[in-house]
């Protein structure tokens, strides 16, 4: 067939899509929490009356230092951001006691997870992760054409011994979330370090600590210090949760400098925007805000637990800013909550069809959820 005849062949959108690799076409896209505006449009509700407890956001919003930093940087938005993130890396390096060359910035920590998969996985490789763990792990693995090995959960959390046993010569990456999303489960630091130390040197271990700041300081792992002992360790964190910067999308990973160099080769050059960078620097400098957010979260967890107990609902112990609650017919209960203007997160896609994930909100938002839930269960 000549070039001319090929160009004359009719092509449909479906046939163009069919040119994508099979492992890409088989991906089920990530479904985020329902936005307030979308629910308002769908049901004709007043957006101001909707309570969103679906996406593990900090209900307080950003602190005053962050707001001031963003306002001061607005005049610079016509210019490209600093592609190397000098100021933010310097602030993180000083706070964490590492070199700037050990830090990779991401469009949220989700971006850093994707960079690891892009840098270290290809068809024929495998990645190991737990059942009921963050949905991005299998998505990032499948996007590279690698095999995903899902290890059955233990008490809704990571079975670290079984995950170690699942590692084979094909394994290139292991993902561990601590605390875990969506279950809120957590392993003490000693258990996690034992697991990291047991890994073959040629397996990259990703320790996802997106909810680290919600742990009490005594419970936090010295995971950044571990990087010096384990060059195959990548620790990821985010400003989207406790720091209240979810809309700005900024996270980071800490790792050996040589590993960071590899990730930076596949990273988009301007993946963290200017407002996100200046906001993150300001957020790092506001420890009181994070401490207050953690205290508010603990009080909210207690409020929700008491409410679920009063309703006779089972719920999981959690170390994050959300809680899983078993409501039976979760799809039906979720629809009933939506009709009342309350958004939570069904987790049937995580293999938990009877459970809902509820983000901790402000006290009045938690109370609204509990009242709506009582009605939804009875409907």
C-alpha cells in the first residue's frame, strides 16, 4: 500500500484509539471525589448548602501566611515557574536535613508516584502493592505495561510479610502507604523499617506518607533518615492534606540523589506552578497551623466515631483524616446522602462495597453528616 492510499483510508475515532497499547486501553480511569458544583448541577441544590467530606481535604483551608504568599506572587503568573523549584527545595532540605539534590517536586505526591513508575517500570517488570491500597499504584503500574501484584490485605491494611514474599526477580517497585488510603491503617516505624531493610537492593521501595502530618509526632517514622541507609527507598509526602493546599497540587519525594536524578529526567520541566511553590514554602513555616489542624482532626475523628457507634455502625480505627464506616448497601446510602447535599466517598472500587469513606470536616460538617446518615440509613 502506498503512502497516498494509506492517507485515503477512512479512520474513525475508535480506530485511532485502538492504536494505543492494550495495557493502556484496559486502564479504568481514576474517578475523583464528586465536586460540589457537579452535585449542585445534578440535583439542583444550593452549592452553599452542600457539605463535601469525600476527598480528604483540610476543611480549614490554607492558613493566613499561605494566603499572603499567594497574593504576593500573583504578579508573577505571566512567567514560567522555577522548573527546579529552588526555594521550595531549599526550604524542604533545611527542614528535613537532606540535600536539595535528594528532593523531587511533584504536581502533588501522586505525580512523584507516577515518576517512579515511569522511571523504573516497563513491560515484563512487576510492582507489588496491597489490596485496599491507593488506587494510583495499580494505575501507574498498568500504564507502563508492567504487572501489578496485589497482595491480600490483613485486617484491612498491609500484610508486610506477605508483600515481602510476593517479591520476585521481576519486581522493580513496591508501594507502601503508611497511613493507608482508604482504610486509615498504619504500621509502627519499626515494622516499616524492617520491611524496607528486607527488600532486595534492586527493588525500589516507595513509602507513601501523604497523611504523615496527621500522625502524632511520637508515632511518625524517621523515614527521611532511612534514605541514607537504604538507597532504594523513596519517601513521598504532600501539601494537599494537612497543609490545606489540595487545589494547588504540590508534593515531593525524598531519595538518594542518584535516584532523584533519574526521576528528574522523566519529570515535566514545569510540573509545579509558581503559586504552589510559594504557598508550600509559606506552609512549611507555619507549624502552628499544622498542629491546630491535627488537633481539630483528632476531635473530629472522635465525634464521628461516637456518632457511628450511636447508629450501630462498624468503623475502622484510623490514623489519617478520614474514617471507613460500614453502612451495608453503600451505593444506596450514598445516593441518599447526595440527595441531602452531603458528599462522601464510596469505596467499592477498592473492593469494599459496603463501606463509605468519610473525611473529617469541621464540627458542624461532621454533625451534618451524622444527621444525614441517620436519615439515609432509614430511607
